[in-house]
C-alpha cells in the first residue's frame, strides 16, 4: 500500500469561511478520495492560520484575547468538514503547542544554515495580505491591488531576515529538473520568471512590543515569528515533524494545493525554507484559480461574497461539490452566480443523473423484483453498445476499459473537470442506449432480452457510482445502496477493474 499526502493551504481565520477556500478543500478532497480509491493510505491535511497582525488588531477591536478570538472562528472552519463532506485526516491549528515547537525547531535549523540574520529596514506593508509590497504591486493611489480598501503601512524597525536571495539558483534548478513541480504549466512559467528576476531577503519576525501575537523566537524574547514563516511549517508539523521521524518520512514529500495568490509563498518561499532546513522539497503544487461572481471579483465591499454553508443548506453538499468539479475549471478562474449554479444542478444532477437512476431502478423493481444475475457474454454481445458509425462494443467493456481508462488518465494529471466530464459522457451513452432499446416496451415482447438490457443499464449505473465516488460521495453511496452493492467492494479500483464481476450483480431491494 502506497502512502499519499495532500494538504490545502491554511485559511486565515479573520472572517467566516468563503467559497474560495471551500473550492480548495473540495479539490483536495477529490484527489484524496481518488487515492483511497486506488488503495493508497492517505494523509489529508487542512487547518487554520491563526497568527499575525490582522488577527491581533481584529481581536483588539472586539476587546477579545487573540486566542479567544481565533477559537470562535476556528469552529466555523471545522464545520466545513460536515458541510462539504471533507475526508481530511488532519486538522492543524498554528496555535497548537506542537506546531509552535516545530516552528522553533525549523527556525533553529535555518539559523544553523546561516540563513537568518538581523538588520534595520523600512518597507511598505499590506496588513490584509500580511506581505511586503513593491511599487509594482500597488495601484496608482499607492494601495494594494488585492486590498485597495486598506492603507499601506510603513514598517521601520530592526527584524530578522531570511536569506531568500541565496536560494535563487537552487530554486531555478528545482523547477528545471522537475518541470511538473507546479501545475498548470503556465503557473510554473510564472514562478520561474519571478525567481529568475531576482529574490530579495524577506523579514521573518515582528517586534513583540508592537505585535505580540505569534510564535516566540527562542533566544530573543523581543521578537515573534512573522506569520508567513510560522504558518508554512504546518505542512510538516502536522505529520509529527520533527519528533515522529518515521511518519514524516513515510508521507513527506507531499502534494500541496493552493490558490494563485499563494504561488510565490508556496512555490518559492516555502521551498527555499525547506532547502535551508535540510528537508526535501514538496512533491508537487497544484494552483487553482479564483471564483468571481457575475464577472466581478468577490469582496465584502461589493456585497457579492458567497457563503458555501448557505449554498449547501439550500441545495445539498454534492450540488456544490459538483459545481466545483465540473463547472469550475480545475486550474482556471470560474464565475459563480446562483442562476448558473441552479441551472447546472437541475440540468445535470436532478434531470440528468437522478432521472437515469430513477428510471432504471424503477424498471428493474417492477419487471425483475428478484434481481438480475449477469447474463452470458454471448447474450451481452447481442445488445452491445453502438458507438458512432458501425462500431459496437460490450457495454461492460466500454465502462471499465474505455471510460475508466480515460478517466484515470485525467485524474493522474489532476484534470478534475475532464475526469468528471468522462463520467457524464458515460451517462449520455447510457441514455442513448435506453432510447435505442426501449426496455420498457421490449419487456412485453421479449422479457429475457429486456433482462439483459436492464443488466447493462444497472451495470452502467454502478459504473457511474464508482467513478463519481471521489467527486460526489453521497450520491455515489445512494446509487450503490439502490443497486445492492456491498460495502466490501465500494468503491475500490481493483474491484471495478476486475475481469470477474460475479459479485457485482445489480439487485434492486424491494
């Protein structure tokens, strides 16, 4: 059994969960479930990023202790597990005692490499991003492009810095030797160009007297770690690093999934930090796009922020997971409006998939209440699936060899949208098969032939359930239950691909 590790970024807990992070969590969940589908042992990490200036100031404004403030918000993020049916195994908080100790050990290793030093500096800083800003990153009014509602601040103090510039060539070498390190390819080109243009050392602490809410720097009580330094370490502290060396080596390096605004931090800052600490770089980084609303970027000021929990409350978990998987480009930006969402939900899930399952199960229940055993190969070939022109293929072969193979190829490349499209292409073929053979009419003339056709349609329904399992787990389970598929074989890729399917005879319970 292979081991597989995937992690989301950690959302900043200064506001309720938004649909952008829900997208990231669901995409990671689909990949995690797929690897379980293959039989892998999966570690799936998410959590909350809880330090930094933004949170500290918000807590002060509400007259709350920062820890009490983040505790309240964390509960909202934990609620996403149920709302989105997320199967993560780890939920880490950067205020966890173990994480703090891991961050301090990581600091010590970077320091031992000669990569942490102190200096006076003056910089323009966006509290919203918790990042330093250059002139090119500000608009004509001198404000952050991401947070134009916030004043840019000037930090003028002595802090510790990380020698990012030292790792420019090593990062370029990493990108060259591992061309698929960042996906999609255009994001890899983007980060390579950024690093090639030159790296500036970045601050990794803040003065405690101004901002005490952070991980203390051992040996210098005047400083706490900068939020971006401490938060990134969660990806390995969640695996028990540095104490649990076996678990860490079993699962690391792992895969990360992040939004495009995190590209620099995940693919360059974090990777340089790992090099400094003498640890392996990440396995791969997947970069997803942003969700807009009505063609405009979501923001509180525009009043177009979408609450994923509210959407789930109205339409259900799998409706939102479906939209993330099929209507949102895996690596690109997507546009969410309630009208578009409702149209996709009604057209493809309710009237498409739901209608097919209901029709087939009703016919079997009415015509063959005793269930249907697998017909002979000879009988199955007599009602083969016609696929364009004069090509005929056994439906069972079409599902498990043609569709499943194409689906797996897409999943291995993390092309989630293409993979789920293959499933709905199968649904189209099954709908055509019903129209061509009309088992509801045939059963009156030739009941045995109708039995064979309905076995095919049941097998097709179970095939849909298998392939949808990583995407729409609730829907998949319902289909398995309707067609009497046992827990032992749902959903496992080896069972699905097995040549012998005697254990898979669809049977409708009365």
